[in-house]
């Protein structure tokens, strides 16, 4: 197997970032389950979406596969649109105005 050209400190930083983002995703999952209010759950879901994007980018850096960067961009767009839709539903009670 070929030797890695990535410096050791960068590998350590990527691994630490993956561990931290994964831990924060679990904590946000707790906020989604426990609430106590709907806006808390929406913020928790948005945080999970953001952390999944960060995990995908860090994984792309760790493995050298650019596909995961594309996946993370698509996830970020979907997360943004869904956050807008849920926020509009929570504040106005309807997503699409007639």
C-alpha cells in the first residue's frame, strides 16, 4: 500500500473533527427527542444536518474521495430548504400560501 502524503497532524485533526462532530450529533439527537418545544426540535434537526455535512467533508478529506464533497453540498442544500419549510410551518402554520 502506498504511503500517505497527508501530514500526521492533519490526520489527527481530521480524526478529532470526526469524533467531535459525531459526539455533537448524538447530543443534538437527544435535543430532538426530548424537546421540550417544537423550535428546540427544529434547531436540533438543523444541527444534525449541519454535522452530517461536516462529517461527509471530513470523511472526504480522510479518504481522498471527492464524491463525498458533492454529497455534502447536496445535503447542505436539502437541509437549508427543509429548515426554511419547517420554520415557515412553525411560524405561519402553512408552507405554501394559496
